[in-house]
């Protein structure tokens, strides 16, 4: 009997041991590891939801929306921890989205941030979204997010400079979209909600901030002018090809600036494309003529990402330099006899035409290479480059200081001196616009400076930034980068020469006001046998401004491989007609 | 019922039982009401009201059993044993199943789990057998009768399959035989045999799901959304309770349904989460006090029958406490044993109350007064 009682006491001790073991383990879990487990519990119950900020819009000066933000739907799945429910949700969702359940599995397994839903499908159409909403109860972990995506309502208008937004991380990656990304982005909203095991929200969000839409850009571009210039350029190029006058005339550019401010009013590149399909091969295949060569199909903007020899449009640099330095006077005449040799370099006028004795004005009007080669040889290359720099066309300053689009997307001019032993013949050739290469943007600034008397305004595209409520965030006034003190007399001579040049064109005859302009037919280097375009038509250029007396617009027309510069004047005339509202 | 009965009635045990039961009901209420919970909203919970009702019914049942002289049960030894065995066999043939096991017997609208009352029957009948005049455990052959006595129902329950409950029978039998004077050498041999038998059973008798459930507690992360889910969520719940707990009705694991079986098998996790280390430890202390108090009554019982009953009931409660709480803190496998007096479930609650009624009867009918 004693043994019985003793054994019961032993059982009591066993009970106390059980208590000790349990409490010891509780202590370990709750006191030592407690904080960690509390974190796990919080991760269980909190979901982080993001409300994506709509990207800021881009407007033209006349209020047309060039880039907008349209809601698209993204279907995502939150972390589902119940095996059966997870499987059921995946099968259901796969059915609605018409994809393989395995594809969903794969996306879920690749998803790393467990507190955020994993994106299964983007750009889901509204129909499907409605169906999903109706059947939500079958898929407790379903999350439908609104993803505001970029849309370019004007499609191919200003497609190049607008650039592109990355669909996935929604960052601007090209053009204005990239350079102004900080403004355009906006601030995403977020909320932390408490969910139960079925992933259903319980109560109000614990913490939340609303999305702030990005700021809007207001450009200096007038879409009507842009449209008119684009249509004209496209039409003329097409006709030149159709009529067999210039078989390679596929590409070109128009730049229209306000010479009194530096505002870019139109900035056209051909061929253009629907910016909603920038890298969409199918779109390109369906919408771009099959016979268009690959070099033209590139996305390069031909106003600031492309440089070419500019031919005789350069002659005002040489002419003004000659007058300002005194190597020639306005009255001095030089004999232009069709062909000659200067500095051991053969020089001839267009079609070996004999112009006789010409002064500066006449030389500009008839575009005498012999005259400007002579002036150039008197100046020497150093002086010519000095004036290139004065006109904001130097290699050092990309596109005359245009910086609304990141400089690393811009091209600088080609300085022919680089890596070369300079000979007198080079000086002769650069005098009438060969060898060196410039961009249309540089030409725009150059002709603006001729029009406004030597003020170098920074070319600009973005005039104003407003926030989503319409309040102005930033306003950009015209900015003077440099001021040249060209003598009014010299300028007057050059301008008069340009006026005479313009007046001689059949396209510019019957205008109610005078116009200043200069053509350019840039030849290709035929001495270089490797040069693929050596036998192609010349690049056709025209630079000018209107009206002659009180310049309102400066125009640059560039048509690649389109032949004589005079062909570009047709585009210039269309622009003048449209801008000044003239009846043809 | 003489004056003496009231004098020797163990009011402290009674008070402890009542305290644990009501604490259990409140915890159960907290875990079954979703959304904002307070004492007022508790009454909107069906589970809470039902369990409250069963606590009252259970207490009445316990009182009745405590007033009946436990000695009377000795006479019904054979019919009790046969009846419960019959029920267990019946459930095998005609029972309804849940969670892959056949454990329930439907009688009209009532659902009965015969393995629960069978526990009481085995405690009573084994105690009666061992308390029989002249029975000793000197020789190996003396063990045959008691081992068969427990072994038959145990195997039937094991085949349901209900591994946990069949092991309770083993705990009950082992404790009673131990107190009844099982020789150390026999205990050692049986233990070794049991160990070998367990390994054999694990390898050849268990179904794959039982095997997985048995081992998963050691590394629940190998299947965090399947078999490991309950174990992980329970540990998260208890751990996040930290020292003082998240507060009654405020456990996020409980209230947001991350914790499965929170009303039944994992009710202790709710205690751990909402009442913290302090609350859970106090609860365990109270529970162990209850068990040692039962053993104390066993020490002071007037005869061996009463003594064995107490030991059997104490063993039953201690084993379930260890396995159930151990399961919630990942030191024991998941066997689906409820926490007596606290987990939701009629059969289990009534069984526990009646067995405690028997213990109270032993105390009331002992010779020595406790006061």
C-alpha cells in the first residue's frame, strides 16, 4: 500500500515536469522569439496596395492633348495560402483570361514581393474586367488594379520628340517623356489594408495616401502649324518620288521657330509613325510603304538627332563674316565665270552658269559658289569657324543650346577639322556649305539670328508646367544665350541678298509681303568610293524667315536626297500660307 | 447523503473546474466571433451560447455523478465494458466519417463520439478489475487480463483511425497499472516492447496522411500551405502574444481566421495569442493544479477503486494537456486531441465533466476530511 501512495506522488512529479516543459517552450516562443512571430503575424494580415498615379499630360500651345493617360486594367493575384483555394482561383482566372493555368503558376512562382499582389495580365479589356468582378467570390485573392497607360491621341504628330514611356515601370525612356519624367511621373498612392485569411479586406485601410497625378507639360508647338508642315513635307516628298525626280526622297524635316523668342512652333520629321506603336513591328509592317528603305525607317528625329551638309544655306555665315571682318565690302564685285580654281580646289557654280561680276547681294541671289569661295579663302578657316560659333552652330554646343530633351539623345554638328590635315581646298569648300554637317535645329537658330539681328535665343519646346489642378509649377521665359553685335549695315546686306534669293523663286512670287530665304543643295562626297550615297540626289535645304520686314517665323526645310534646294521652297510656301492664313 | 458528504466535498477542485470551464467558454467566444468582439457581442455567437449551455449541463452532470457513491459502479463493470465496446464496434460499421476517420455515431439528431464515453468506461472497469480483492501483478500472466481489457478497445479506436485517443487509453492503462504495483522489470520490458511496436506501427500500420501529420511538426516549413499550415499559424499566434498577449478578442491570427481549428484542437493557441505568456502560464498552472489535486484525492481515497479512478482521470487529463498544448507549440505531433474542458465539443466536454464528477465522488466518499 505504501508503494501505491509513493507511486502516485511520482505521478504528481511527472505532472510538474509536464508543466515545466510546456512553460519552458512557451517562454521560448513568446518571450525569446515573440517579436519575430509578431512580425510574421503582421505580414499575414497586412496587404500593401498601390494606386498608380496617372502620368501628367502633354499639351500643345493651342491646347491639344498630345499625350494623355488612359486607364487600363491589370489583373493580379494576392498571396493565397490555402492550397485548394489557390488552385481553384488559378483555374478560374485562367478560364476568364483564356490562358493556361501553368502560365499563372509561373508568374506566381517568379513573384518575389509577397505582400504585393503578383501581376498576371496587363491591358485586360473592360469586358473581361466586368466578368471577373461578377465572379470575384470564386477568386478571393483576385486584385484588379487600374494602370493608367500612356496614349498619344494625335498619333504621328510630334511622335519623335514626345518619346516613349516604358510600359512596365512606367518611366519615360526617350524624348520629352524621359527628360521631363520627374514632372510627368506623379506620386503613386498606397494603402495598407488588413485582410483575413481569404484575402478579403477587413475594416478601413490602416494607412493610406492618394495618388497625385503627374504634372502637365505645355509645349510651344502649334499642332495646326505642325500638321500643315507635316502634310506639306510628306506630300512633296511623295510627289518627288512618284514623278521620278528623286527616288530616294523618303525623309526630311521641318523646323519652325519664333525668331524673337526661340520657341519651336513646329518640329516635323518624316517619315513619322503612330507613337502608340513606336516599337510595334506589326504596325510598321502594315502602315509604312514596303518600298521604304531601312535607313529611312529609323526612329531618328531629323531636327536634333541628325546632321547633314547644308550646302548654300551656309553662305550667309561666310558673307556676314566677310563684311564684318572687312575682307570684302558689299559693293565689291567678283567675277563668277562658271568654273575656277581657288586654293588648288576646283569650284564651279550650279550648272556651270556664268553669272558675271557679282556683289554680295547678287551672289546670294544667284548662289554663287565662286564668290563665297573667294570670300572664304580671304577669311581663312579660323575666321569662318569663329562665325560658325557666333551663330550657335559649333560642335561644342549641341543644337544651339536646346536642352528640353536630354543632351545624350542629341547629336552635335560635324566639325570637318577633326582628325584631318587641313588644306586650303577645305576652306574653300566649307565656305559654301560643304564638308561640315549641321542639324536642322542649328539651322533654325542661325536663321532666327539673322532675322532678329544677332540674338541667340535658346530653342525651346516646353513653355509651362502645371500641376494636376492646373496651377503653374514652372514657366519658362525666352532665354538669351548669346548676343552678337553684328553691324546693322552688314546684316542689311545679307538680308537683302536673301530677300532677292527668295523673290527669284516661283513659289514665293505672289506673296503680299517680302520673304527672306536661301536654298541649299548639299552634295555628297564623290571622291570617297565607299560613300553609299555618292551618286544620290543632293539634300534639299531651304532656310528663311517671314515677313521680311518684321520676322514672325523662321523656317528650316530639309529634304534628304530630294535634289535641288529650290524644291524645299514649296514646303516653305505651304507653311507661310498656312501661318499667315493666305489664300493660294 | 449525509452531513459528512458535504464536509468532505472538494470545493477547491470544484472551483478550479468551474474557473477553467468559464475561461474556456470566453476564449471560445473570442475565437468564434469575427469582427469587432467584446463581451456584449459574445452572445451573438452560436458557438459561445451552445458551449455555455453545455458548461451548465456538464456541471449539473458532474454534480450528479459526484453525489453518487462511486463504489456503486463496481457492480456494473461487465455491462459497462461490453456496452462501450459494442458502441465502438458499431461506429466502425455504421459511423459517419469526418476528416478521413470514422469516429461519429448519429443517434437521431445527436452525434456521439463513442470513444469519449469509452474513456470513462475503461477508467471505471479497469479500476474495478485492478481493485479486485487478491489481484496482484507479480507475474507476467497477471498482466494478461488488464492488457486485454485495455488492448481490445484501444485497437478498435486505433483502427477508426484515431491514434490520439487510442494513446489516451494507453496512458490511462499505464498509469493505473503503475499505481497498482506494476513491477519495474515488467514496466521496462513493456516500454521496450511498446517502443518497438510503435516503430512497427509507424512503418506498416499508419496511413500516409497520418505519417505526414506525425512528422511534419518537426519541420512545418516543408509544407507551409498544406500540412504545415496549422502548426505554423499556431506558432505565429502564440509567439505573437508575447508577454501580455494581444488582448482578449484582439488576436489577429484568431480574429482574421489565420488560425485553423481555433475552436477545437487549437484553442490553446488563442489563449497564447490573446492572453500572452502570462495568461497561458497561469492557465497551465491552473490546469496542472487541477490534475495534481485529483492525484491528491487519489492519495486520500478510502479504497483502491477510488484511487485508480483518480489516477486514470488524472492520466487522461495530463496526457491530453501535454499532447494538445504540445501540438500548438510544435513539440508534439498533430493528433487531433482536444483540450479537455476548453475545446468546443459536446462528447469531450461531457466525458471530462463526468470523469471529474467521479473524482469529486471519490473525494466526497473518502474517510478523511480534507478540511
